[in-house]
């Protein structure tokens, strides 16, 4: 689907119902819609067991979705909110959206000049969208394995002598390190590496400029050969 026709979300304030514009629905937009709706339910102190779709049925402005909602209003309005969300997902997201996201996660790799945080955050965001799928997101341990397998060669070399922690202590309990802390641990070394590479490039550029300047100076100070006298022709 083209980015020029993707739906967007607006909201008038905290705890207000969101409004989803006309345009193609994406997993990111649907997840954002779900989050805003839950904020609305929280603000209204609606208990979990009473959170039905009726208050948020007409948040969608796209004619395809609003027509579907209008035609099925009595049924959809009584559905639990999460069930309503699945109906919207199944009817208006591409049928292979979850498979495509998983494929994106599995083939993602850190570009040569791409910061680790950008690479890791993109994969984590894609995985978060899978919370909308029936199978749910990939486990954090699987995401860590995927990120580590496809990090840049420079960063891999930098981390070779480093022991990346697998657990952290929270109070008196030792737990598996969460993805965010694991990512930030590696990011510190990536920051150092990127600074080192930047400094090395700056030094190399300085050396190149100085050498070029010296060559130019040597050429301009070299003695000039006097012009040869014109040849005379004798008859």
C-alpha cells in the first residue's frame, strides 16, 4: 500500500476517543488506535469486563470501514473491544500482514553506517505490531538472537571480548535481562565504536588535506625553466 494514502490518527486530548482518517489501515495505525481506546476506557473508569466496542464504533472515517460498521452496528457494538479489534484487523489489514512483518524481522540487518539503536528499535517496533496477530510477538530472547546474528561486522568485532549479560538483578531477584536493557548495553559499545570510526576518518581526511597542500606548495615553489628561444630559419 502506498504511503500517500495511509490513514492517520488524531486525538483532541488525553483520554479522548481517537479519530482515524480516511486511507489504508496499517498495523501501526491499528495498534495506535487500540492504545488510545484503552486510554479512553481507563479515563472513563470502565472495568475490563465491560469494555465493549460501542463507544468507539465510529472512530473510523474511511468510507469502507464506516460502511462496514454501520451495516453491522448492533452486532459489533456488543462485542468485547478486543474482539472488535480483531474484526477490523481481519477485514481491513492485508491478509499476509503478520507474515510480512515476521519476514522483515528475520531479514533485517544492521547497515554499515546504521546506528545500533536505529536497527534494534526498528526490529522491536515491528515485533510490537505482532501483538495484534493471533500468534503474538516473537519472544524477546528470539529478538535478541536475531539482532545479534545480524549486527554489523565492526560491532561484532568490538563486542568479541565483551560478555553481554544474560540476567540482571531486580531487588533480591535475578531475572532474564529485558530487551531494552540488553539493547542499551550494546548501544554503549556501538556509540564508542562510531566515535572511534568518525575520529579515524577525520584524521585520515586531515592527513590527505595536508599532503595535498604540501604537494601544491612544492609545485608552486619549484624553479621555472626559462623559455626556449625561438628557432631561426636560415636561407
